[in-house]
């Protein structure tokens, strides 16, 4: 798979992306397959919102379904802490900036995404806070000063340009939400129906290694749904 790239369109605040985290780990373990992250800014800009009872009531049924389907853990500090923390803001932009910074510092973007997801969904931490993001980056071994400098470079216009490019890629491949996976072989981009592999990372790895003819995710019922349901957080 020396010419293969797995494009991963994600959002750090997408529960189904957290559910798909084991698929990312499985893909990253395949020799010759490069995984590229594309943050889509699902809750950035005008879509950012404070934690509230309404948000909690909306996401909890989906989160319970994700946990049941994938085995991914959701903590009490998230359900009864962060989701009840009226001072917390759900904003995709700062964690996306942090992931871009980590990627620039030695290709550690996927490592930081994994750590950010655990901090959010298990530990109930405010992942839109730059101080928290700095602590998480240090926790995976990134130099604090280098990370802070790179975060400042990636903040603002650079992050917005990345989100815009990610949205263009999502449109190009026909995706409607997060997560979306597209396998690139040469100049050919094919959307993969990763939803059927949730909770089955070994089968997902075998599928990728076999260069199977993937189903189009947009042909499935899940991709046509609105909201964070049935395997995808719609935009």
C-alpha cells in the first residue's frame, strides 16, 4: 500500500468520530498506508455553543448508542460534569488548531486527537481551553514552548483555511458528515463505508489491507440522516 492515503474527515467534538477512534488506530498500524486528518469545524464559528441541559439531552442518547456499538468509554465526568458545566463552550476550532500544531511538530496530530477525545468524553475536560490543550500536548510528549509557538502560528486564519479545505474535500467525495473516510489510490478517491466496521477494528484493517472495492457511504441510510445519529454527525 505504498501509494495509499486514507483521508479522515473528522471533528474533535463528534461522538461518532470518538466511536471510530479504534479504526484510526488500526489504519495507522498498516505499513505503507498514510492517514491524513481533515478537521471539518462542525462546532466552530457560528456553530460553537455553551454546554447546556438541551445539549446534554440531545447528545446523551447518541453517546449511549455509540458506547454500545463500539465499546468506547464515556465517563461520568463527561455526562454529569462537562455536560452540566454552564461555563464550558463546545468549540471545534481550538482543538483543531492544537491537532494541526501537533501534526506540524513531528506528525503527532492523530496522537493528540486521540488524547483530546479521551479528555473530552472520559475525563470531562474543557478541550476548547488553550491551557487544557497545552497540558494534553505535553502529556503526549510535545515540548510545551514549541507547541505554544506552533499553536499560535496555526490559530485563526490557518485553522479556518484548513477547515475550509476539509469542507471542500468532504463535498468533493460526496460526504455529508463526520466521520467520513476516503481511500486514495493514485488519483482515485473512494468513500469507504466505515460505519459497518464500528467496533470491529481488526475487520477494518483487513478490509483496508485487501484493497477491497468499497461501498459508497452515501448510498447507506446512515449518511442520509440529520443530526448525530446512525454512525455520522451530519453538518
